């Protein structure tokens, strides 16, 4: 296995360096191949040295999720000014899509992280606060985010998984169905869902 290009065996360890090396490894070899032992080998250190910076594998996953959120720019979108809630969630989900395209192997750690996971919970609460300030009742903001997350995560997880698979041979031609997994379709689906939300009055208080 190739060593991470960001560290040499004599480089000092840090939480950030370990996290970055883990993401690099996942993108090259897949999540299922990552272990603390393998990561230590990649970094040229002993396995126990890692535990001075990450408590365990769950803590490493949490660090990766936080780093992916940082790299996505979604946190900046949450804090920026937008004309309304629709523009804000559109920008957030397009950044989410861009993250999946940039880190298809690591993406599922963020996409499937529980809502109560610290990096995710903090982000979602800030986003709900921003949407509420733009006129969405708080309970509607949670409802809309849940619906949009179900769409975006489902679509993008299927897309990322399809990138690592060999095309299946089939005697049935399904070019039109296959094309529905292209990332370009994501934007059209998002537009359709947001339009439906507005037309059904989900954004209005009852």
C-alpha cells in the first residue's frame, strides 16, 4: 500500500493529519479496507500512537464527517445571507452533491451519519435556525429538511455506490432508466421537490 503523500513517517501526528490520511485511504481503497492498524501503517507509526489523537474508530469517523462538512462549504452556506429558504436549501444540497462527486467513497460516512452525531446535529440545528429566520416555522423546517435529506441521500448514495461497480451485463436494454442515475438528474429532481413543497403549502404555518 502506498503511504499518504501528505505525511512521511517522521512527520508529527495530529488529529487533522490522521483524518486527512484516512480520507485519502478510503478514496483509494474503500471504507471496508480501513482499520486503525492499516491507517497506522499508512502513516508510518505504531497503532497505539493514533489513540493519542482519536479515541477509537467511531471518533475517527466523527472526525472524517466533520472534515467532509468543512470541505463541502455547507457550513459557510448555513451562515451566509440568502433571499429565502428555498435558495438556502438549494445551495446546501448542491454543495452536498458536489461533495459526493469529489469524495464518492468517503461520502457515505457523512450521508449515513445519525442526525444526533455531534458534527451533523450542530450543522442541522444551525440550518433550522437560518430557515426559521427566513419565515419557515421551526417544525416545518425540520419536516422539509427530513424530506430533502431522504431524497438527496438516497440519490447520492446510489450514485456513489454505482461508481465502484462494474456495469452489469444484461440482455434487457434500459438506457433511459440508467440515465436517471446521472448527477444532472439530481438538480431536476431537487427543483421538482422544492416546487411541490411550495405548492402544497408545507412551508406555511397551520
